[in-house]
C-alpha cells in the first residue's frame, strides 16, 4: 500500500483539497472562501495570485526598522562614548597625579610659575602627551596669607604674609569632544618656619559701573623690571578681587590690565608716556611689607545707532560724527579715554559698537547741512550693555541760521512747547518746525493762473500788470508738493508775510493733504472746501493730522487796479519724528545780534542776545522753574 505524501495529507485538512499551509492569513482566508467553486479537470483548476504589499504597510515596516536599528546605533554610540570618556579621564587623572607629584618634590622656592607671582620654574601652560592623546596642563600658584598668624595690615599685622602656597592644576583634552576638565588643588608649605620677607602684596579690585564686585574678570600683571619678567594672567574671585601676596617690590613698575569678554577694559599707564604724560592711574607701586590696593571699573559694552536726517526725515549720507567721552585717563593736559568717529552711509545710518559706558559730547561735521538738533539732547549718556538710538536733524545750509535749545536748568532735560521770540521775526515753538516757501520764480510751483506773476518782484507773488494796471480778476497759484517725510505728523498753523495788504487787496488760502501725493482736495480751516484761511496764524484743520503730503493754494484779488496784494513768505507749522523736541530753529538771518525771549508755563522768562555772525550758530537756554 502506497503511503500518502505530505501534500496529500495536508489537503485532507483543507476545504476542497486546497493547501493553505505557509500562506499569509488573508490569502488563506481567500482560498477557503473558494470552496465549492472549483470543478473537475481543467475547469476545476484554481489559479491563485498573491496579493501585493500596500504603500502604508511598507512605510510602517521601514519606520519600525529605523526605530529598531536607530535605537541600537544610539545605544552603541552612547556605550562607545562612555568607554572612550572613561579612558580619557583615566589618562588625564594619571597626568594630573604626575604633575602634582613633580610639584611636591620641588624645593619650596622653586614652586611657582615662570613670570608669575610667586615666581618659579613651572610653566603656566604646557601640552603633555599620554599615548596618542594631547592634554593641556594649566598650573596656577598663589601665595596665601593665612589669618592664623594675622594678616598684612591687620591686627596682628603679619609682616611675612606669604605663609604657604596654593597650587591648582587643571588638565583638559585639546581635541576631545564633551570632555570636562579635571582640576586638583593642593597646598605647599615651607619645611621650616617662615622668615620675614622683603616682598609686598598687591590686591586688585574689579567693580562694575554700579560699584558691584565683578568676579571672573581677567587680570594681567606685568613687571619688566624683575628678572625674570613677571607676566601673570589670573582672574578675580567671587568678591571681585585678585590677591597677590609675596610680590617683589617695584616703584611704578607694575602694568595692570583688566578685561572681560563683552566688557570694557581698564589699565594703568606709564608716567611720562607719549600722549599721556600725567596718567590718572600710573603703573602700580609695591613696597616691602605694604599692601597695595588698586581698583578698576569695567562693564558691558554698548552700541549707538546714529541716524542723520533732514527735518523732513530724508536720510543724509556722509555726515561725520565724533563721540568724545568724559572719562579721563590723564590730566594736565586732559587725555580722554574714549573718542571715536563714524560717517553715515547712503541710508543715513551708522553703527558704533563696543562703546564704553560714559557721557559723550558729539561733534558733527558736514559742509552742506546745518545741525538743527539731536534726539536725545547732547551730551549723550550711554549706559552699560545698552543699545542707544541717536538721531541728528539737519536743515540745508543756505543762509545764516540759529538753533536755540531750551533745557531745564536743574535736570538739563529738553523742554518742548516753549515759545522762542527772536526780535522782528515770527515766534517759534520748541519741538515744532515751519515748512517755508519764499521763492516761486522759474516755475517753482505746480500750477497757476495766467495773471499771477512769480517773477515781477523777486521772491514774491503779485498780480500781473497790464495796460490798465493790475488785474482785477481773482488769480491763484498751487504750490509744489510738500513732503514732511512721515505720516506721524501734527500740523499747527498757516502763516504768511506780509500780515497786512493795501486797501482793496486781499489774499486767502486753502490746504490739501494726503498720503499718496496724487489726489488733492483743498479745504479751509473747518475742513470743508467752502471756507478759506484769511488771517495769518490760523490753526490748520484737524483733517490734515498724520498725513505726509501737503499742498496749499493761494488766491490774490484786488478791487483797485493801482495796487496789488503781495505774498513774500508762506509757512506751515508742524511737529514730526525728525524735528528735535527742545529746539527752535530760525534761518534766513542777517549777520547781526538778535535779542531773544523764551517763555514756558511754570518757568521764569529767559532773555539774552544771540549772535549770527557765522553761517550757523546754536545756543542753549536754561529755564529755571518757578
């Protein structure tokens, strides 16, 4: 009897004799569902096609593989880093112990660094190799004045303050990632009792701008008069002090420089040095048995952003500004610590970085513009670690001009809205400016009627003269567009000169404003086109507030053909972001002396005389509060 094959045995347990062993579950289920559908012979043969894997299943499978193998890699990498770091630390500890052992076996007087305090035979820094690994070894040694037997200058007074030496050795790996330096500290004492020495002590205090102690400041001490030369760099402790004990005596021979990353620096200077013959802080002196204390002040560096603009906010290129600090490093003659110059670029801007905290005088150099004022007022105060915007406002240098700055006498703060009266001229208000038109000749206007003349009388608007005299029709002129440079503009009044006209003649105005310089709707003081400005000094309609562009229209009429109205000047008062808030500016002046009067509510009236013999003058008027 023939034994059934393995495939035949499997077929007995499967519907219709279909073998599903080894098939995916979904495929096996499909095969089972075909029961009863197959016939005998060729018609009964069943053709089965495997179903493909979907994109989602593929993505899930790949994601699982990434997670599994990625996690395994990270684990392997972490274990490898741990083992490597352990080997590095073992090697660094070995090198550290070797260095400490060398120091312990040196004679006491030799325990010190080359060029350091105390001086000795050890290198301050050196590279040491352990196998293929390079380590940086930094050795710091200090004399310690132990309070057990008193301190220098204390009670009792320790005349030999160098009681023992504190040794610190730090080992770091030069080319290792994530390696934490290892440090060991020990003390070294003399074999016998200390003897009275001939050295002194130098305590260097470092403070910030507020007088607070500044730890971790870098201090470099150099004395070229010693043999070998002392050249020591160390840092201040938590109290902002570097205490050097056992310092060789020297008269004005210790050069000290104090600095910190991102901070200003301070230093001592040689007496009689070039450019500073009498330094305020000369090289330090150390005497035997004496404690020398010296203090330095440093703080975070600041940035000043300079902006040079016209009164209508147009950027000005090529304006040079020199900032001169008030701190002195020498007297007789005075030598300032900081002075720096910058020039504005095409965008009217310049940036001064790394500026020390101080109070700065600012000098402006430009040949084509006259300085109207600054924002904030000078002198400019720069605080530590600050970014200070500093804007300068200019007017064209066309004639003699006078800028009067009004300040509080007690605080030196600028005063806005003060009235400044210069004899024979219209009064000005600090913080406001006037956009003036004084010449309409050669087509300096947008449009006009035929019988209005801009050239008959230079710098004036008059009616044209015909065979029968002046035109008795109403003639008009529309100005060119006036750009204030900003939509943050507040307008005050419309003024013109002369204030009065001949009998039968009159002038009247309307003003239009917008933000696109394209559509002009002229209105009067009530904001409607049916009213006109007929009196100089009338307030402009509120509809113009915060609009950048302006135009005015002027009408001239006469009922008497033998006289003509005349306009010599038209001005629009305004306040904008580029107008200095404490300044009144007058231009077109003669070379003369002008009496002035300054008034402000809550202050005493101030009077004086301003000279305009030069092309541009500025004057600061202090007001005293009532």
